[in-house]
């Protein structure tokens, strides 16, 4: 079942990146919330809703801060985008990262060094891949 979940969220990631420039991209966070909520309801029943919401809030906030900092430091850029905070379609990607986090990173429990190395290697690759789309 985790494979199906990963495929769904990878497809959403692709759609958000590919079509983030569209006028109606403000709907992407709503779509992301619906899919993430459905994932919580159907597959993630062991985590209490209060903890899930707190985790969600801090994950999204940290993602927005990271993207905005990288944007303002000129490490990343977005086509036809002049604001000092990340575009709204990027917010959607951080929202759908919540199920990814639990599926992928549960394998790294008690393996902090391996998790840090993988994050160091694959996070920039994710940004690079998105920039090519």
C-alpha cells in the first residue's frame, strides 16, 4: 500500500511543479490538503490528530522558511516570480511532503547519520529536478 501512496504523492508533486505557473495554482494547496487528509484518515490512524496537525504546521512553516531563505539568497529562483516568499504551489509540495516523511523516513529511525546523509544528497536533487520541469 505504501507504493500506491508514494505514486499518488509523486504524481501530485509532478503536477504541482509542472503547472505551478498557472493562474489557478492557488487551488494546489487545497488539493494537497485534501489528499494529505485522506491519507491521514485511511493510512495513518496511529498518530493522534492533534500531533498530526502540530507536525503538519511545523513542517510547512519550516519548508516555507527554507524556500523563502533560498529564494532571497539567490540559491533558487522561480520563473516570472518577483516576491520575497516562495510561490503558493511550493506550499503544496510541503503539504504533500507529510505522508512522504512518514513513509520514507520511518526506515531511518535510530539512524540519524544515514538520514542526514540522504537528506544532504537528495534534497538538492529534488530542487534540481523540479527546476528542470
